[in-house]
């Protein structure tokens, strides 16, 4: 029998995933054509590539995914990049939004990390879009807490996040992580740092903040 606490936690994360997907789909429906073509925080991807990537796990069966991976000679990054570019051109923006909404309860999870990683995938990619576009979307605290409480050195390494000598200090929640020179920002902006993102200028405070700020060429 499943542990009641674990079962309750799983239900909470599933509900958070569904709510995040629906809200992002609604937001996508409001974007202008020029916004869909703006750069996201994901290097090399516009908003439309990020949106296409977000629904890849719903649309591609496991055999199809493995076939795409074989075409990319086993390179996962190359495979996801190719599929995102292909699908962002193949589907309309209305369809890209609908894929998220219609699959709000889809059980897909990344290869590692389970349900929490699935929430991270949706939430962080959503921020890749809204932060890059300068949209003031505030992620509900309960969703942020799930991911903030799950930050581990192994995850930082996976996403290429270098937080050595830095303490992340949220200025809107009672939360911090790490040790060293403090970097201040909103909890959702600091979460992006833990996922290896660099942010637009002016969003962070503290001496090491330049390490995590996008250059003019990246903006």
C-alpha cells in the first residue's frame, strides 16, 4: 500500500502541474506574433521553440522519441533542439497552446526526477518565456516551494548551474540556499539560476549578480 504522505504529496504535485499547464496555455493565447518570435531564456530558442518543446513528451510516443534520438546519434540536446525547431514551424501558436491545455493531466515525466521534475520542466520553461518577454507573471508560492525544496547539488550539476560561493536569498519568501556571498531576487528568479539560466539585467542584487546576468548580445 502506498504511503499516505507520499500519496498526498504526489496528488499535490499533479495538481500543481495541471494548473501550471492550463495557466500557461491561457497566457500563450494572449501573445502577439512578435512575442512568439522573441528570444527566450533558453539559448538559441525563441518563445515558439520553447512552447513546442514543452509538449514534446505528450505528442511523441516512446518509440518515436527513441527514433528521433537515434537520428541525433544519441545526443539528447541535439534531438530536442531539432524536434523543437521542426514542431514550432509545423504547428500554429493556437495549437501549441492547446497541446498544453489538452494535456494538463498527462502523466509524462522526464527520464529522471519523476513528478517534481515534470513540474520543474513546465514551470521553468514557462518562466523562460515570461521573464524574457518582461511579463509580470507570478508563480503561486506552493508550486515554487515544491521546486525550491527539491534543489540538490546533483540537479545543479545537471543543469550547469554554478552556485559555488553564492547564497541565494529570496526577497519575497523566507527561503535561501547555499553559502557565500548573497544574491538577492524573487524566489522564481532564483529558481531560474538553479536551473542554469542567466537573467535580464536589473532583476538581481548582490556582488555576484553579474555572474547570472545576460549580456547585451544574449538579451
